[in-house]
C-alpha cells in the first residue's frame, strides 16, 4: 500500500510540470530521441534531461539506447494506476450528477 501511494505521488508530482506533460504527450504518439525532444523546447539539453529523469523515476517513460541515440517511449502502466485511482472520484461525481439530474427533471 505504501509503495502504491508513493508511486502515485511520484506520478502526480511529475505531471505537475507543463513541459513534462508535453514531453509525455509527444512520446505517447511516437518514440523520440532525446535530441528530437530537446529541439521542441527553448531550454537547455540538460534541462530536458532532468525532466526525462523525473518522468523515468515516475515510470512514465522508458529510455533505451540504440547506437549513440537515446530513445524515449511511453510506459503506460504508471498512468493506468493513476487512472484507476481517479476512477473512484469519477464514479462518485457521476453518481452525484445523476442524482442532481433526477431532482431537476
């Protein structure tokens, strides 16, 4: 339970940054090299590397080496656990909306 909570904390903390969310969206569409990712941002290569380390620590991405290139791809399992956590709140709010709709109509 503690490990699950720590993993969720890490996932949500890593998603709190807009650059990391954008990186995640890009690698969700296609595997990209670190250089290809860095070219999309007006920050240093080192800054992108730090963002990637945060995402990798949260298990949201996987990095692999192919020759001299470091490739980054999405690792959806961590997002799945966050989605499962949020699902309980979706269900609760949907139930409340359904009750409200019943009262209104």
